[in-house]
C-alpha cells in the first residue's frame, strides 16, 4: 500500500509565498508514493484516501531549499524535519527581490537524500505584483467545496463517505464559486511541471490565499480539486490533525484561521484584503475581529450562509463591521452575483463596475 514505511522518502512541497524581504515555504518528508486521484472504483478511492491519513512521516531528515533571486543569484538554505515530518523555511531575502508587474509563481527546489540517492523536487512560491493593491483570503470548507471534513466528530462520521470514497472530481462545487473567484481575479495560471529554481509562471490576476481547518494530509487532494474546477490557486494554510477532541472540536478553528490570516496581513502591509468564508464555523466572528483589529486592511467581508439563524456572537460581529464601515455581504448562494460583488466597494477607478459587468455577462452565457 502507498503508506507503508518501506516506500522511499519523498518530499511533499506546499505552496509558499514571499514579500520583498522574506520567503515562507513548508514541505513534509513522507514515506509514501505521490498521490494520484483518479476514478478507479470506490474501493481504490478508499485506499487512496486512507493513504492520505495514514502517511508515515520522517523526522530529522536534512532538507535543502534552493532559491534564485531575480538577479540570478543562487542560495541554498539548510533545514531539518520535525517530529511530524515538516520543515518550515522562513528566510530573509538578500539582494533585490522586486516583484514583477503581475503576480507570479516562482520556482524553488527542495533537495534531500533517500535510499535511491540524491533527490530534488520543485516547489512554488507566490509573489504579488507591483500593481497588486487587493488580494483575497478564502476559507475552503463549505465556501468553495461542499465538505464534511472538518467540524465535530459526529459531523465527520456523518460525512465519512465523502471523505473516504470520493475523488476530487466527484466532490460538489459550491454553486457559482468558480465564476465569482474568476471574476475577483482568477485565471488559468497554474504551477505545474518541472522547472528550475528561479523560473516564473503566471499566477492569478490577484493573489489568492486559502485558510482551512482541514488537515495537511489533504493538500494534494484540494489542489487537484481546485485545478479541476478552474479555481485560482494560492498558498493554502491547513492544520496538523490528531485523533483527539481538540482536533475534532470547533473551538480551535477560529484561532487557527485568525493566526493564519493575521500572518498574511503582516507579510503584506501595503496590500488590502477581502475575506471570504461561510457561517458554518464562525468565519463571520473571526473575520470581524480581524478587520476591526487591523484598521484599513480589510476592504470587504463575504459570508456564504449555510447555517441557521445568526448567533448572538455573529450579530455582534456584524454590528462591529457596520460600525467600522467595512462592507459585508451575506447570502445563501453566489448566484446573487451583482449584489455580492457590488458590495466590495473597494476600488475607485471603475474596476469594480467592470467586474460586476463581467459576472453578469458570464451568467447570461451560462443561462443560454
């Protein structure tokens, strides 16, 4: 099976990001074959998904990160995996690391050694463009994908078939999510293939970041899903899961998302952000607190309604956003496109109107 401890050690890179001074990227050392999510029957699907959760992590493995500056200067940084197999690189950039005009995926390379000898694999780091004034931070679960992966233990059990027996192409896209995310700045810029440290590939017209309480084990699964649905790719902040009450409980979801989002805001002090989520795990409460505590940084909050009546905490969060004059959209479906995008209220140069028009045109085409 793919998760047996006898498999060669491989490195799973996760999407990173950088500003002009620092670069952040994480990878994980696993004894497992590369994930392949293809429709080959329910039992094979279950084997594939079980392999994601039963991965064998490799601790204390030396890993080198190779980066190349826009000026062509190559540098290697040493790292070592922790007890869960993760190696986190947070490096200060030397020399000129100016942005391109538009957002780019920049290639980095991870080097390590296993029983087969010296190995390397490419990773991708998102850099905003010089013209970037707005970026998106989005939830995943029940915001772009109908999912039962997160939540309490009973919720996971109710949705076990989805989690263990459905491949990415079988998962249900939240209706209209692809249309809206594309209108907000997505395109077909996808990092794939083999390159060399320093190579660039086009990213979405606006940077996208994703924050979810799903486990890191599902990174490849989620990327496959996003690519298959034409959603813009971006760095994905997930969590390290354990089979315990803290993991399955909902209390820590908000704290995880808040820490991840505030880390992104701190990395890009000159960029404003729109926050997109749903009301199934306290996104409104968390987003409101972030927006109020970081004045001038959040230009709009979008919440897809999937739950029942608003809680007292959500009512208070909405009032706080209103008081701060931060536009808030709450609706049951992204098909309410004009109202959803018009509530952004974040561009003074007419671009918001163009976005709304493009959504309306796309909706007309889809209806024909």
